[in-house]
C-alpha cells in the first residue's frame, strides 16, 4: 500500500490547516445562496416529513418556496412535485395517503392534492382568492379553508359619463373602514374572510360562515366531523373592540354558528381533542397594559368549564397540538432568547422536549419557526443555531436528542468563517435585574486587538433576539465589528411582568439596560469608549435615536425606520388604532404631553452624533415621514446626517435580499466614515 513520507504528511497537514484558516468570511452575495426549512409537516404515522424549502432567486431578488419530502430516517430526500412555482401549506390527510397544499397558478393560488401511493398531483379548486388555514375533516373526505369574499366599497358621488377615449384621472379610492391598509400589502380591498368546505376530490366550494365579520386563523374539525371550530370577533362594535376574539363553532350541514366563549380578551386558535371531549385554545384577558402572556386554555366541547393549563409557566404558549390519546398537548414557547417545544398534560405538568426552534428569520435573530407531531409522537421542527438557519430536525419517540435531516447550507457555510456568538448576562443599574444579551465576534477574533463595538437594538419592542442564525449580524462581524445585541426590558421570553415594564414607560429604563450592557463590555475589555457605534430598526431605530439623544458616547449611528414622534406616527401608521391604552394611556389628543415625552424627537436638540437615517419608501408601519423628521431636524442643526430611502421597500426591508444587503452596506459605509471598521470592496 502506498504510504506518504513523514515530511509530506507534515506539509499536507500544514496546507490543510492553512486552507481552513483562510476560509473567506460571510459576504453580501452569500445571502442569495442561503436556504432554509419552513412549515415541516410530519405524516400521521411518522414515516415522512414534508416541508417548504426556501431559496433565494438572485435574478428575481425574492425568496422562492417549494415543497420537499424526506423519510424520518433521513432517506429518500426528494422534491414533492415537478412544478417550479410557489408551493406552501402542506397538510396530510388523516390516513396519510394524501397531501393537500397550496400552489400558485397564472390566475392566483389554488388547492392541490398529492397522492402518496402514485406520486401524482392535481389542482382540485378554482377559487377567486387565495385559500388559507387548510384543515382536513376527520374522515378525509372534505377540506376546510378560509378565503376572502369581496364587498363593494362605499360610493358617495356619481360622476358624469366621460367622453369616449377621454383620458380622465383614475377614480378615487374610498374607504370607511378602521383598518384599511397594511404594511407590505398596501390598500386592503373591502371584503371579509369566510370559512368554506370543498370535497377532497375537488368540486365547488361551499361557504359556511356569514355576516360582515372576519373568520380566519386556525380551523379545527370536531371529532365527528359535524362542526368546525374557529376564532372570530363577531361583536357589534368589532372594529373598535379589536382586542377581542371568541371561540365559535359552525355546523357543516347548514352553517349554524354558536359562540362558545364570551367576554373581554383574546381567545384564538381552537384545537378540538381527538376524543371529542375538549377544546384547547390560547389567549389572554383584555387588560390595559403593554404586554400580556398568551396562556393555554382548556374547556369542554360545549364551552363550559374553562380553565388555564399553563398559568404557572409565565411564557407565551404558541401553536398547541393535541397528542393522539387526548392526554395533553404539544406547544412551543420562547424562553430567554431560545424557542422551545414541550408537552403539557391535562393537569398542567410540562415536559420539555426540544430547544432551538427557529431560523426562519434570515435577516436578524428573531424568534420564529414551527413544528408538527405525528400520531405516534414523532416531532418535526425547524432547528437553528447561530451557525445555520432553519434545518429540518426530527425527534423520534424514546429518543433524547433530535436528528438533523437536512443540511441545505453545508456547501456554503462549511466553507465560510463565521463570527462566534456568545451569551452574556449582566446586572441592570436601575433595579438589579439580570439582563441577557449576545456578542458576535469577528471571524478569527484576536483578543489582543482593539475592535469597533456595534450595538444592534431589536425591534418590537415586544419581541426578542436569541442565539439564532442572523445574516445581518454575521455581515457586521465579518466587516470587523464586535456586535452586541441585548434583550432589554420589554423583551418577550422573560415573563409578563418583565415585558409589561414598558407600559407608559417606552422608551424608559430599557435605555439603561442597553447602556449597562455597553458598560459591562467596556469593563471586560471588549468595547472601548472611543469606538462605540449604534444601530437598530423599527423599535430598535427608536432606541438608537433615544440613545444618541441621551448621550454623546457613540462615534456614529444608523437609525433605521424609526418612530420619532408618537403623536404623528400614531395617526398615520397602518396600525394607528392599536397604540392607545397599549403603549400610552388615551389617544394623542387626550395625552399630548405623555406621547411627546416618549418621542425621540423631543431629544433631537441634544444630538451631536453623526447619524444616517434609513427607511423603506413604502413603509406603512413607521412611515417615511417619521424618518424625515429626524433627518430634517439634524440638517437644520447642521449635524452630519444623510437620508437613505429604499425604493419599493416596506417595513420589512430585508424581505428582498438586495434590500437586506443595501441596509447593511450603507450602515457599514457610514460607520467607516466616522472611525468604524475599514471595509473591503470585494463582494
């Protein structure tokens, strides 16, 4: 047998180590090569998982989702259909012999059926609008779904007939609705969402619900298939009483509806137990405060004996699913920056099952992801770590650790040097609370070197960052920054009291939480007073603007899609009706001083930090007029500033990969101008 000589072996090993050390950093165009798993659905018997594979099309500058399937032992990984179009919402039939899913066509979105035995598929509907919330009947003979039914807009004037071939202006858009536009969607055409059923072999859909109310969200069939449970706000004053929703049933035979819950508060996502005895759902009371934990509730099938199962958890319960024997439910929840999956029995006993669910928020390390469970307890979920976005993980019964079935990013990320992510805890100077944060170090970090330090504030503010993959954080680290992202008070995953500290106090001591983290890192020798930078988007933009209005410690700032003036923002944003008695007591005209007190614009006279202001030109959540108030004020004060307006971008700037890159590239260029990391021009 041929043997290498010792010197050759040493040379070979040296070359190998050198090649490993020379792996390039994660860079802009790598964003287009990322792929991730979403909406995994395990078959009833647990032998297959179908999931939506998300890839980025560099030519169309968009994410493309198509369905793939794999056995739970990792074999026979394959694309579901031969179609090269958008596919989503896969849902197994009760027997596991068929799979219903939604796919795009030239006319819109339709329901398709895939037959597992033959591998054939076919379109089974012809719908005027896209379907959502697909749910199989217990016998597998019907599908229920929600769909919009159009309604004519109000017309107050009759226009004279225009001359033939005349080029008059378009007709005005008239609305009389409280909620009439949405960020990322624009104007919402009049109409209401209703529940329909259609035979599983195809045919005419039949509308079950009626009335000028929305009926949407999760649909759940009764065990005998006679009713469908859903949540809706069918109160007379439903538009203004928008923090209210109840559990209802509709009879499949004749559309007769019945309210099973009532009173104030939000009750959503009903799930009927397989044995027909119970209905589980999530919700919270209608308290006047910034944040309420969503609990898991249980009631008898007739709506009686309502009680909370998760009252002692003090975490938001999401996506509950019954086990096959109706002895308890699976659910997910965020805890200290990590999304977990657990099982809860009917007496409230919680058994943790898996950590690290998420990875579907590619830009920043927000919570997300989903899971499903088979009749035999096989758990399929999206798993992420800071080293990779959502992969498909399966936890089989009696196994202690999940197995990864996909490695969609292996050919990219195995050959990139990524920034190491480290969890830190520090003490609040306000009330001695423990505050959690994360540091991302530059690739090949050298503790003897002095690096610029970038604070990245999360949005929400009722949300959380965690130890999840983030393209944006990795790009900042690759540019040479130590990145610090904290979960200041108001973040979710730390209990209701922690999140509610922002009520009528935002921005408030969350500012101190961020600055305490900066001081902690300075004391550790990781940050340096003369090389501090700050950025953030949405609520993170608010915090960034608040920080530079409160102190002069930062060399430069990038304030992305901020709220600068709560009085103006509250009445022009798409969710303008949401803020009173949630952020601050009363409407702006009732509490002018209170709204102004927490507006970063009130501090603009203090700002000396060079500041880039960045916003999407189609942002309806924090409209461009808010960003312009900061930019114009700084220009009037002769503070170095620049306004970056991104065309065709909504509040979710990173929804298009090129816009994610635009945001990061402009941020880095601005910071470099004021002493930040020197950038490389390649890629």
